[in-house]
C-alpha cells in the first residue's frame, strides 16, 4: 500500500502481483472510476517501469538473460487500485471516463517512484520474486517474437516460388 500527497493532491495506491497474466488496474479520482484511465495512470505506469528497470539492472537480471523490460512485462499479473483526491479535476468528457489534469502525472510518478523504491529496499525477498516473474515475462515475450519472425521468414521463402506476374 502506497500513500502520499504533494501540492494538495493525495494519492493512495494498492498493488499486488499474482500468478496470472492479465493486468487489472482500477483508477479513481475523487471516488469516481475512470474506465479509460488518464494522466494518473500514465504517471503510475511510468514510475512502475522505471523502478522495476532500476532494480533489475542493479541485480544483473537483464544482462544475464540479454533482454530489456517493457511496460507490458511489469504489468503482467498486476492488480492495482489507484485513487487520487484533488481539488478541481479536469476530465475529457461529462461522463468523467478519463482524467486529463496534466499536473497529476508528475506528482503520481514522483510519489510512486519514491515509495515503491523504499518498499523494495525494505522487502528484498518479495522484490526478488516480483523481479523474477517480470524477467520471466520478458523472456517469454522475446521467445515468442523470435518464433513469430522465424515463421514469417519461412513463409516468405516459400512465397518466392510464385511467378513474377499475377
């Protein structure tokens, strides 16, 4: 559980990784659900990817497997509730489906970055399990990409037997 506030904006975030492969993120602003996310989700994802990459690089998990982590790898199996409380939020429409207040992104990013780094430092055992799951997701993505390229390459070689004019 992460909480903090800056510039009259209060953030509460609860996150947990599970053995699944899907991402479940539920963003709220002043207790209003945003089905399309918004700037607070962009800040959260950016901070999450940055922190995970920092710790994976520090523990040489990326060089050993010769891979790079993407945002999708960090979100695999993640369940999260992100709640923002702020005065005068700006939404993209009357239905309040997407938060567009630009100042929120950097505030969320800085708080999540700071608090998640602290939590990772205090919980090395859990951090290791999370990092191994994320690295495993990146390796699986890389293997799938190589297999796809191999099939496409093989298919293009077979197509070259066609006559020049169709």
